C-alpha cells in the first residue's frame, strides 16, 4: 500500500464544513483524519488521473454545528449538502460517474454519518463509508465500509500505559451514562452490586476514571446511543483488555487484527453471565491477552503528523483493501 496507494482529495468546498473537523472532542478521529489527509504528501496525489481512491472531505460534525437547525429538528440539510457536493464534483470531473462512486470514500465519526450518506444513493450503497457508527442494523456493510474507532480527545496529551495483571485488583469496570439499548441492561444487572464487576453510572467526586481503568483487568465497553464507544480506544491505551458489549457493531481494523486474541465480545443477552464469562479466562490466558493489547496499541494511536502503522495509516490500509475489489472500466 505504501508504495502504490494514491489518494486524491477534492479541493472543492470551503471550511468549516469541508476540509476541517474537530480534533479535540468525542469526534476527534474524524477531525484528525481530515486534517492529516489535507496535509498528506506521500500518499496523496495532486493529479486525479493517478489516484486509486478519491476522498470526499466533508465533515458531518461541522454540518451539524453549522447548518442543522436544532429548533426545527430538521436533518434534511445534511443530506442536501452531501447531494449538492456530489453534484458539483460529478459535473466537474469524470471520476465519480465512471465508477458510480465505488472508488470514492467519505469519513464520519458523528452518529448521523450514515444518515448524511443517504443523501446520495450511490454514496450509501457503492462508496466506501468510513464510519464510527458501524452498525449493521443501520446499513453498515463490512464488505465495502470501514469501521472507524471513536476517541474522546480532550488535549494533545493522551494517557497511555498501565500496570501488568498483578497490579489490577478489579476484575471489570465501567462508568458512564445510562443511555441507549445496551447500558440499561448492564446497569440493571451490575450497577453498584459487585466489588469485582464495578459498574457505575456516575463516579463520586474525586474518584479518577483513568485510575480505575488502570486498576481493572477488563474494561467494559457497552454501546451507548450508537454502537461505537470511545472506551475501546481508552482501554487499549491503558492496556486494559476491552470487553465489547453489543450485537450489531463491526469492530475496527478487523481485516488485519484478530480481536478475539486481545479482547472479549459479549452479546447483550449474556450480560447477566458477565462475571462468569470473565472469571473463566485463566490468569495465563489473561496475561497473553493483555500483552497483545499492548502490541496492537500502536495501530490505534492518533498522531499529527501521522506515523507509520498508526490509526491514520491503518484506516487507509482498510480503504485500500476495499479498493482492490473494485474494477474501473476505462471510458471511451
């Protein structure tokens, strides 16, 4: 990929909706990718005839901030903006029409990313959609779409690292809002009921969320309003084995990473058996899993400028793999 992939970034569109995105928020993976892509030199081609894939550089987060009318609760301007943008580039360039968008990709970490992509049927069904909301029940297609992990970046300094298994006295930990279809089930069975499986809706003042993650062998990552959770990335950064709890989420970087080797997947119906499931993992097996968490950590790092094998490059690799399945017929 590093030797051959070339990405063309359409230059049409003005910030903040285009060529911009938040780098310090729960949508930081969207903003950092867009900004890094705009600064890219090695994998980016300024000549669209040499490109393998074409990036549509709009930010759904910025659309929600600037054109979504909260008082009217009207989401249609998001789809209209996407539709208008594709209309512009498809009239100006031949590349969208020759593949019906199949060699184009968009990227969004906002929950409404799938909705916005519905503004154009070819974008929704043909293009590569890189989405945090990688929910198969909402049309996410793992054969062509890419799962984008979510991370709530609050500053340029990120907590990374943690103790080995012997320094983690808590079996499992979660703290977060009680929303969405999964967390109420988790709260019902485990909230403030077990010293080994520590599930809290809100932590007491003065209690450190990061310290509790570092003291836990397993970090629970239940879906909230949507399937993605920043806790997966937080757990990997703090070397706590992630436990994903959902039924429709496509895990990121599944093309190259064996998630069963360094994480635990639990279905919603198995939440009552959560402690037994985790207790059944032997100490030796846990040590292997935690070591693998540390090994894959570099693939989830958010760097600006990017570094080899970090999340930016891994996402491009996933896009490249899907592009290999597309045959473009030359136009007469």
